[in-house]
C-alpha cells in the first residue's frame, strides 16, 4: 500500500516539476555586459562621376566637314586628328598671303634702293632734304606693308592648320553629332564632340554643413582632414563595389546657400576604363570609432521615436532610455548615451519584455534545475 502511494505521489510530482522547468526555461534571456569596443562606420553619399578633363571641341574656322577621323568611344592621344574641315579655301588664302608677302618684299627692296640713292645725292647736294625724307618715309611704309603681309600669312597658315581639328589631350571621344558634309563654325550650338580624360576619374559628392563641421572637429581642420582622411570606396549604380579605392582631394570652402551643402571631390584610378564621365554612384566613407558601446538591434525597442533597452537590475527588467547610432546596416547600434560600462542588459527579444519582469540569464536555469 505504501509503495502504491509513493508511486502515485511521484507521478503527480513529475508533471509539476516538468512544468516548473519549462516555465523557467521560457523566462531565460540572453544578456550582455556593456563594455567598450571599436567599430568602423560607413557613411554613404550620392555622387556623380566625371573625367579629369571633359573638353568640348569646337572648330576655330568655318567650313564643311570633309572627314571624321575617329569614332564614338574611341581612345585618342593628344594631337591626334579628330576632324578635317574643307581645306581648299584656306589653302587658296595661304597662297594669296604668301604672294602678298613676296610683293611686299619687292616693294621694300625698291624703297630701300630709292632711299639709298637719295641719300647719296643729298650728300652731293643734288637733291633737297625734302626729297630724302620722302624716300625715307616710303621705305618705312614698305617695311610696315611687309610686316602686315607677313602677319596675314601667319593668320592664313594658322587657319589652314585649324582645318585639322586635333585632340587637346589624351582621352575618350564622346558623341559625334555632326557628320560629313555638315557646315560647322565656331558658333555652332553644340560641340563637334567632347574628349574626356578618363585615366583618373573625379567623383563629386556633397556634405551638409553639420557633417562638414563634424569632420573638421574630428581632424582639427579642413587641411588635416584632407591629409588624414582614410581612402574611400565607390558603390556603382549596379550596387557593386568598385575595385579601386579613392582619395578625397578637395573640399569646397563655400557652402551652397540653396542646399546648405558643400561640394567635395575625390579621385579614383580608372585603368580598366570601367568608370565613365556622367555616371553616378555612391561614395562610402569609413569612420573609425574607438571606446564605444555596441549593442544588437534586438536589445532595443522603440516608442514614439525613442529608443529603449532593458537593464537587468536585481534580476528584474528595468526600461532605460538610450540614444543610439545605427551601424552594420542597422543590425547593431552604437550607444551614445543611457548606458555605462558594466551595465547588464537583455540582448535579445526586448520588444517582448515588460517592466519588472524576472530575468534569468541563459545558462543559469539548467544549473538551478539540477540543484533542485
């Protein structure tokens, strides 16, 4: 009879014990102790990409296009011909100018002979001083006419050379809006083409005034920021990261009043030609933060745009207002205020807790159960 009673008592006690174990297990929570650490933050800024030089090519003389020497997207060298404009009228103008120079030289030679003759006769008192001065003035006039004809020859020779439009730098040819036979001049509404120097690409982005102030405070001055800022990365329009890192080169000293932002330029190498002038992307700037408190996002919850975490005080959950900055894609937070080194907080499931709930750190419930 006693044995039966004992069996019944054990059977009744076992479910109660099992239920207590499950209840305790359900109240177990992952906790963490706040301690300083380091994180590298990444801030992204929309950016536009431009070649180191984007040179618009306009003709210096007018005429019909006779030849296109390049194609769109072609790599060209400095001095390489791009277009040829009808040369016939400019060749004729040069020949006329050369002929005028020869005629002026002949006139000058005659004037020189006349002056020398008058000078000899004046010394013998055969002609008057007036005749000598008249011959001298004619000589000066002939010299001026020769200089004028020579200048016209130089101008005609230059105009002829301008009929061959060459590239002012190494680069890549842009679009070609004009075709063979088109009449062009220096006043055409759009350039013959654009040559972009793409060996190094300039990436332009903007910072707000507050971000610029934070940057200057971090490094001490704008010049120190330019010298000490780490290399930056470029996220392309297809969301891939560009293989080469860049360097911030300039920070504008003027804040745009319409946008409240300042323009910044970074340089990226472009050996493979992957970057193109006119493209877009996002500049990613790293920022090292040392001796900061980092907690997981799951350790927080929000009420009316305020962020809270639960401290564990005397085994109870105590709600605490904190100020945080998002890092690691929002999976972690850097705590700016509200927590101190050594504080213990609930590390996950904060949104399911309530003020004053009992908190059993994971790993302790099993030991307590075994002791029971």
